[in-house]
């Protein structure tokens, strides 16, 4: 299908933004992903940075900018968060554990929606919390389907291994035991955007004493079900 609008500079800028959906990207990776000339990509990326539609992380890589979040919020177009509330409540009630949705932002994963267990011992992660991409089942899920270079970079100093990520890709879900915080277990599954890319992770988390040392055996099916509901909601809005 021809995605050309007839306005070349807009189409090229859109290609750059589409390429950044997968996460932090170097200039060379942007050139490879878009197929555009390096000087063109560089000029467009810097112009998008000027307008805060793109920003730079600590390593100088390009990432989607904060202005996009502001615009999405103002327009009420954040379909993932709009769909998240009832899905997370249902997931929390089905498992008895706190439920969250994480998105990757640069070197962090950020909680963008949550439904906390109302009473008893629980893992509390308020909306807006930034957590490491180096530990936890949500980090595993957000990294597992990245391209080879990003995968290798993400594994540096990570608490999980390439074998763990291969298992996440094979099963379609991840689990962790005390990776992020001692005594806390979690299970996560990928949420995909209309293009099929993993754009978020839906998770449950709580004490190992309740989730056991095999939390995926207990809860992977229902967590994956929640991820499928959210993926389908996003696919419908992309039609």
C-alpha cells in the first residue's frame, strides 16, 4: 500500500517517527530503518528535536519526544491508557495481585497505568514510576523482541540472560523472581501496536510467598489474555 501523502517532507518525518516507535535509535539505525539518505535523516531528526517531537537519551540516541505525549493526552488519543482501566481491574481481581502497564522510555520503563491490590501485602507501583530496563519481567518483555543490536545493548549489566529472553519469545510471556526487588515476583506479557511491534508490557506483581517460585505457571494464561485484549483494542483503533 502506498503510504505517500504527496508531501515529501511530512512523509519522511513520519518515517523517522515510525522508526522510533521501537525505542532508542542511533542515526545509523534510523538510516537503515527508513531507507533515506543519512544527511536527510540527520536534518529531519534535528528538526524534530527542535520541536520536541523527538529527543535524545543519555547515549545520544534518538527517542520519541515528550511533545507527543502532551499532544496525545490533550487530544484524548492515548488508546492504550483509555482501554487499560477495566482490563487491569479484571486482571487484578482474577489474580489477587497488583496489575500494571509499562512502556519503555529510553533506558527506563515507566508505569503508565495500574490497579493495586486493595488490601494486604502488595507491590505498589504508582503511575509515573520509572523502573530499570535491566531487571523484572516487564523489562524482559519490552526487550525480548528488539533487533539484535538493541538486544545485545539491553543485556549489558542486566539481571536476566539471553537464554531467559529466548524463553520469553518462545512462550510469549516473562516471569521474574526477586530481579527488581528482593521478595517480589512478577509475570508480564507483550502488548502490540497496530504495526505488530511490542509497545508495552502488562504485568502483575506481588510477594513470592503468594506468587510462588513459578508465578508464570499460576498466572501466565490470564496475563497473556489481558495483553491480547489490549492488543486487539489498539488494532481496532488502527483500522
